[in-house]
């Protein structure tokens, strides 16, 4: 079992999203003996922002790419290969200004690749190639943007993640949106986190028994 675990909080300590993703991985480890974790921290090792050289290489047919062009795509090639090899993708991140941290957006920009994570069909439609992978998003938020809250419509994180990953074939990702975590009420924050840990335990159990 191969799991790609991505943490996108810039925090080095006391990151709630990192704690929750570590907990989920621990839950998997308890249930699966043969497990390999491919770990990425987009803050410690930031994916490069896509630039002119990347786009030029991207739009050059693979057979015609120069060495320089191949180098411009090498981070992306490697990332796509790792995601395609994985059985599970576990991505944890805080909400930053209603959307995802910029490091995770940069990662997505390298992951959405024609002929790798999606295929363009003869009729112009496309098929995503990450349909085999189980995908979990753990998102932590300071405020409550959940269903029924006045802030619900401001949640640009969940739709953005859904769109990008659905395009790559992951049509049914699991979301654990953990909120609110910054309301300065220690008791309610603990309740929110406890609930999230319980939910993650259940997902780990479901994923492992469903294998
Ligand atoms: C730069 C920045 C922007 C943030 N923007 C939002 C936001 O738009 N909505 C929200 O609910 N919380 C926002 N927060 C709060 C974090 O999402 C929240 O504290 C989260 O629990 C942090 O997770 P972490 O500890 O894993 O980094 C923001 C925090 C930072 C540092």
C-alpha cells in the first residue's frame, strides 16, 4: 500500500492540519502492515511556481522537447509519477484567505498534466487518470464556513480542490473540513478536533476494509 501524504501548512509546529494528517497515517499504519508513505511538505520543499520555461515545454510535443525543456518539466513529471503510483492521496491544509495555501496550488499546477494525470481523447473530451486512488482532504479553518453558516458561500477551498481533482479522475474525494479552530474557545476547539479525530478513524477503517 502506497500513500502520498501532502502537508501544506507553512507552520513548523502546532499545525492542526499536520497533526490531523499524522493521526490519519497512524490509523492506517495500525491497520496495514505493508505501507509506504511518500511524504511532501509544500512549505519545507515548495514546488516551484510555474513559469515561462515550464509553459513553453508543456506546449511542445514530448518528442520535440530539448534537454532544457525536459528539465523544466522534471519536478512535474516526478510528482505525477508518484501520484499515479500511489493507492491513496492524503492532503492536509489550512484555509488561507478562503482558498488553499499557495504551496498547494503550486503543487496542483504541476500535477494536472496532459498524458500523465489526464488523457485527452480523440473526440476532445478528457479522462482523468487518478480514478484508482482514494483521496482524502483534511482542511482546517479558523472560522466556521460549514453548511448553514453565513460564511458558507465564501468557501472557495473545497470547490477548487474538487474541480482540480475531479478533472484528474478523483471524482469522489473525502473531505474532512475542521472548523472553527480560531474562535478562542478552548473547549469548543477541543470538541471540533475530537470530532475530526473520530471521523478520521472511521475513514481509515472504511478505506482499509474496502481494499
Ligand atoms: C494567512 C492566513 C490566512 C487565513 N485565512 C483564513 C480564512 O480565509 N478563513 C478561515 O476560516 N481561516 C483562515 N485562517 C486561519 C487558519 O485556516 C486556521 O488557523 C487553521 O486552523 C490553521 O491550520 P494549521 O494550524 O494547520 O496551519 C488563515 C490563517 C492564515 C495564517
